[in-house]
C-alpha cells in the first residue's frame, strides 16, 4: 500500500516537473540565438547544456548537507527559493539586444548584424502555423530522447526507495545520509 502511494505521488510530481521544466532548453536556445552571433552559438549552447550534468554532480551532496543541517523540508524550500530569486533577477535584467539599456551602441549593432532570425518553413507545414503539443510524436526519431527522462526518473525513484526500505529494515542506513550521495551517480541520472 505504501509503495503504491509513493509511486503515484512520485509519478504526479515527476510529471509536473517535466511539464514545467520542459520550456527551459527551448527558451535558452532562443536567448542564445538572440544574443550570440552564429559563429559563437555552439560554445554558448555547450555551456548551458553542461548545466544539468554539473547540477547532477553538485546537487546531491549539497541537498544531503541541507537535509542533515535543517531537515528534509529545507531540501525543498531552499532550492525553491533560489528558483524564485533567479526568476526575479531574470525578469528584471534580461532584455533583448535591441532594447537593452546598458548595451553600448556599437556592440548592439554588432549583435543585431550577426544574429539573423531564421524562419524555418517545412514541406508538411508551409504556412508555419501553430502545431499541437503532440505533433512531434509522429516522428520516431523523437521517441528515444522523449522517453529518456522517464528512464532516469524511475531509476532514481527506485534507488531512493531501496535506501528507504533497507533503512526501515534496520540496516542502519539513513535515507538522508551519505548513502544516497554515493549511490546516486550509479543510477544513471
């Protein structure tokens, strides 16, 4: 019964995370296309693509430390607060190059001259009209990348459940302790 409750709640929150986090990469790519000349975009995309992998390395020991110092609730509140702070800072200081107040005019002209807006018109959508969210599922090439987060999510979920159940069995492991930090990279996340 407990396992069913944990799985259903975890599935719901993982689904919400996926729905809300999904816009990050397209938005970052759009910001890079607006700010970087074509010759520098690959480096910029590489830097922001490195972020999730780096976060997966840095976050587990930080979260474990937060849990040990302030409890498991703080492990949700502190990263959530940082997310809201980031949102406020982004909304306050992000501008397009054309109307950025602190950008020198010569740099503005360089950016605008070297970033071209490319409109892609495909043969199956010549009018470039709006498509429903499930439109890309017609192509088998997107099935693998779309399914990959499910694999990672479930492997991490079962890893944490394993630690929790072994702990409940009296093996002396603490779910909030070093065990999770050591085992997390093994899960493939």
